[in-house]
C-alpha cells in the first residue's frame, strides 16, 4: 500500500543546511578552523614523540641514534618548529576560549582582536623558544 508521499509525481526538493560555500569567510572562522587543525597536528606529533620515547626505552642505542640523526634533518627541524607553533597557538586559543566561557570578550570586535592577538603571540613565543 503506497502513501500519498510515495505517489506524489514530483516533490519539491527540501532545503538543505547551509555549508561553507554559502558563508563569507571571516577571521573568526579561520581562527576556529586553525584551532582544530592544530589539534590534529599535535595528535600526529604526539604519536611520533611516543614512538621516539618507546625507541629510547626499549630499543638499542643504534635505533635511538638513528632517530636523533633524523631529527637534525632540515625538513624534520621545520616540522618541529611547526609543532611548537601548533602547541603554542592551541594553548593560547584555549585560554581565549576560557575567557569566552566566562562571558567576556564575546563581541565581534573583541573576538576578532583576541584572535589576532593569539596568532601574533603564538608566532612571537615560537620565535623566542627557538632563539
């Protein structure tokens, strides 16, 4: 037995939820997406760090020496610099979210300004760390 819905000749398509192609990109959106991406990069970096620590604990000296030599490669050094930046950005942005949870700085201007401050401080702190 078919229902009225099944027998309707041509139903209008139901509207779908908005998606990223509809929205105009804003800096607060970029900061939010960057926060999520830095969390992913931190997770991947922690897997490598765990591998390195397990090699130190259970491997022989040659395995760890190989990892240390690999760590001095310019590409790996760049990955370490990016990793420390992601840690700093994610931490500072987490503090920003804690401030928002208190009900402060929720306006558009202050939200944008705090995002710029977080981005700037993460770069400055990363440079200071590596200097």
